[in-house]
C-alpha cells in the first residue's frame, strides 16, 4: 500500500527502530528490496534521486514502484524524492503521486534554507504529502559529481541542536536529516581513522525535539565482504570504509526513524556481477548476472532490516 511517512515514523519512534530508505534505479533493485521486505514483514521507503531519474526516467521508476505495490499490497511503501534541490522538482513529484519529498537546501544559509523549505512544506501539506528537510552538511561527495542532487562538502558541518529546534518550528517539516558524522559514498572516514558518530549530539537533538523523527543520510556500512569481492574481480576500492552497523543500530533505538542506504546495494550488485563475468566470461545473457545481482540486493536488504530493527513491523 502506498503511504506517507507520518504513521510509519510514529510507529518507528515508539518502537525504537528505523525504516530503511533504499534508493531505486532499476527493476532488479526494486524487486530485491520488496522481496526482502516481504520476507521480513517490514515497511519500506523507496526513494528516487536525481541520478536515478536521469538514468531511468521518472515515469519508469514510478511505474516500477506501482508494480511493486500491486505485487505486495500488504507492505506499507512510501515513494520518496531524495535530495530534491528546489521547489519546482518537489512540486512535480508531489503532483505525480509521491507521498514524501525531501527538500535539501542544507548548503544555503540558515534563513534561506528555512524559506525554501517552508515553501515546499506549505505546498506538500496542502496535498497530504510529508516533507523531509536537512540541516548541517555531510562530508564527502554526493555520489557522482552531484548527480544525486545533494552537492558535496570538503568539511562536515554538524547540526546545531538549538538551530534544529528553530528550523523545525519555523518550517513545519515532518522529519529532519542531520549531520552527526555520516558521509556520502564508499569512503565515509579517512584512511587509518576510527569511525565515529556524534551520538551525544543525536541524543541532545532527540531530547530537544522529543518525539520528532530524525533521518540519517550516508549511513551505508560498506561491508568489507563486498568491497573485497569487487576488488578481487577487477574493481578498485582500496580502503573503502563505512559506518559500523552497531552505531546505526544504536541510532535507530534513539530518535532516528529513517536511515538512507544506497552504497551497500551498489557494492553488493557490482561485486556479484563482477564475479559472474569472471566465472563465466562466455555468458552474454543479462538475466544470468542480473538475476544473482537481484538476489544480492535481497540478501543485503534483509540484513539491513535486521540492523535497523525493522522486522515484523507490519
């Protein structure tokens, strides 16, 4: 069933778990995610980025999500715009049937971020659509030369708790993505450093915004098994490092109700496909490598749902 995030997040907050928000780019990814959620009895957020729209086109992605909902009508699914850069795109997605949108003006000055976010909130709420906003800046590139819409930053700007309270109050946004040490891409922490999230900052924000859903972006774990698989079969990802899963689990028990996961799906698919090409170089049937890639997505998502505590929540 197609839903917004309001009830989804309320249940997650009360239950001390987080909803997985997975980026979708093609049929195999959608199928793998939905099959995992069906097995784990889990609600889910399927989110579409600028890069996904450029690759597959808006209409194909919407129809894939609609097909997934028709196949699994018992699974609550929010169709979410990830890193919407402006009002025009947010409005387009709302008018096309998205049930949740993100407006990301985190690289603007505080007052401008508020102004732009409030404009989207006013329109979205008039249509019954929920809005995620962002305050603070994550370290690292937003994937491929800003293709996903979030820009990039050479330094992290941690979210100020008092600003977060003011921002939520003045914009009316339904959830807030914050910066506490996560980052985009496969290299989330400098080589040789110990991964750390500012969970104390999260605690303070959670106390100041009691009952309010917080979002973590850039929270893939970059699981070594798949980094090694990619590298073994021709990839070049030396030293890729993600967020330790125990930290994500801890955040999900606090105020975090939504965790974005994309890099882990990319790594799982790529590793399996690279291996398939290596093991059977004579194969030229896409089904023979996209099928295993879909299975890898399913297994990855099932694992992530366990990490988030989002199992048997329907």
